[in-house]
């Protein structure tokens, strides 16, 4: 039933920062878009580097307009300095 899938890749130098931010993102999505979107994850990326950690969230959406609004909000919101956020629309590979 989901029409679109978006992958959000989160990168941080510490596991604590990554965990805290991913929980914040999940809570925000469930609060603002819970009726239209489902969050899968966080899932650690396959291979971890020594100097940073990565997780991804898979966002499944029932409504294209809500997904556009969500992506716009994420793109316009500056993450904390110690984190980077990358949005990948309609990912074919989740690795």
C-alpha cells in the first residue's frame, strides 16, 4: 500500500550522537507524519569505518504530498554539527 520509499542516511563520529539523533528523527516523524508514514530502523550500515558510524532509516509513505513536505523539512533543517544527513529517494539498494 505504500507509494514511495525514502532512505535517510545518518552519519556521526560517535555512536551516542548517532543514536540520540536517530531517536529524535523517528519521534518527530511518528508525531508529525505518523498517519501517513512508517519508519523502519534504525539499521546500522553494513560496514563501519573506524572514525565514523552510520545508520539508515527507511521511510515508507502512503501520501506523496506528505512525503514531499517531509523531505523539504529535512532538507531545510540543519542537523547538529557532529552529524550529516543524506536523503536518498526511492532507493533500490539498502546497503
